[in-house]
């Protein structure tokens, strides 16, 4: 299944028919090819219309929901270690990073980062190292982001600021949205 129709409309699976209609009308008005200036308006409008045609029809929606559940990856708790179970979220930084560990500067690549509460840690030598605090907050209103070429509409998205850079959490992963100067 290529795209999630609920995400296309910026909704979750519990959305009612009024929510679906309201989201469709708002997005269709924004991305209608006759009036939109967005370079991908035609494709976005097609996706929005397809999502609406499925989710607004009770039979099609029930079938889609079953397919969505069948295609959802099954989480394996066995693959998670005790750090993953403690973390609010975690990510792997593929860039080289410098840390001061035990009084020595250490250059690391593919560093595993964990966010637990308002602190960030890295996993180093099978232990956790506190690398500082973060400021986190939630944006209640709708936000739109382009992730891997797909536009995502979020409501209630978690954000955090660390070292002057702002990140948004999309599908459990942090995405940099503002760099420090």
C-alpha cells in the first residue's frame, strides 16, 4: 500500500465522515489545479480526491481499513533493548559527531540517540551518556511538511529544540526543520 489515505487528508483512523468531508474540502480548495500555485498541485489534488473517494464511502473505507491493518508492520518487542523501552523516541545519526566523553574528544559515526523526557542521551560502550537537555513542545494546529517527497499534514505534532535546532516528530522519527545560525 503506497500511501495512507488518512495521512493524505491529515486525519487519523478514528475520523468521522464530517471530519473527512471538512479535511477534503479544505485541501481541495488549497490544491485545486485551477487555482493552486503549488508546483505539484495536480498530483496532490489527485491523491486528495482518491483518498476522499475511498474514505467517504463506508464500504470502501471498511475494505481499506482491513487492508491497512493487514499491511501494517508487526512490531517485535524482542528486537528492542532496555534503552528502547525507556526512550520516548530514538534515532540513528549517520553523520560524524564529536562528543566529550571522559575528558576526551571522541568522533562517532552512526550514533544512536535516545530522547527520554527532556534529556538526550547517546549509547556508547553499552551505556547511556547524557548529552544535554532539550526543550519540547506540541503544536496543536495543522502543520504541513515534505518528507521523502510526500507531503505530510500533522496535528498535535511533537517538536523539540536542541542546540538551537528545531525538530518535528513524524512517524516516530525526528526531522530537522530549522537549523541554528
